[in-house]
């Protein structure tokens, strides 16, 4: 029997069967396993980043709804020009949000052009990038509470601020009951 010997890196001779290394097939299998592992890790990382972005967008929607709600509830309940009139929606001369002077003027207000607006100027707001495409809609409805006296009608409203995402549906809805102060 003839043994095959190969020269080792250190100058020694070793039998062919003692030689260590990977075959081409083993390298291909190892590379495929590594690629699948890296892909799985990247998918998990990408999903985590998307969740952070969604959370940030939702938090921005909450801030937008709360800021508009505070603006609304800080207005007088009654219209200063016609205190006895209880019609939801702006009057004929209240053509935009800068002219709203009481709570029910906001009924029907919408930023459906998908542009957030400044209160004082009515101009487009400079908004954070995570609020791009968000817009708000307001509903003001006179309601009667259980047990409310007949003489005390139209003194309670439900204000609802809805924040929508682009052409999609609402991503946050905030409602509050506002009562006329005596």
C-alpha cells in the first residue's frame, strides 16, 4: 500500500488523510446558513424600526388632537354676538378657524387638504416630519344627559377631534364633554 504524503506549511510531511479544510460544498452550505441568519436578523431590526416610527407617528397624532381640543374648550361656550343661538358650526362671517369665537363654531372644521394650520394665521404649520399627511376633523354635537332638566337643554356639547392619516382612516379620536358655565 502506498501512502500519499503532502508537505505541510511548517515543512513537515503528513499523510493526505490528516489534511484539514473545507470542501467547496461545505463552504456553500456555510455561506447559505450565514445569509439566512443575517436576513432573519435584518428583518427583526427592520420590524423594530417600523414599530418605533409608528409609535412616534401615533404620539404626534395624540399631541395634535390634544392641542386642537385645548384650543376648542378654551373658547367661550356661547357665541359672544348671539348668546341664545345654539347652532353648531361657524356663522356666516366665521370663514376660517382664526375667526371662531365659541366652542360650536368648530363643528365641521377639517384640514382635509392634509395641511396642518396655525391658529393665529391660518397658514400651513411647520410640523415635524412624523406628522406629514396627518390632518384633523372636528365634530361638535349638542347632547342631553340622562336626567337633565327640560329647561336646561342645549347646555352640553360633545366635542370630538379626529386625527386622520392621509387618505386612510382615523388613527386617533379624542372626545370631551363641555358644559356651559352659569
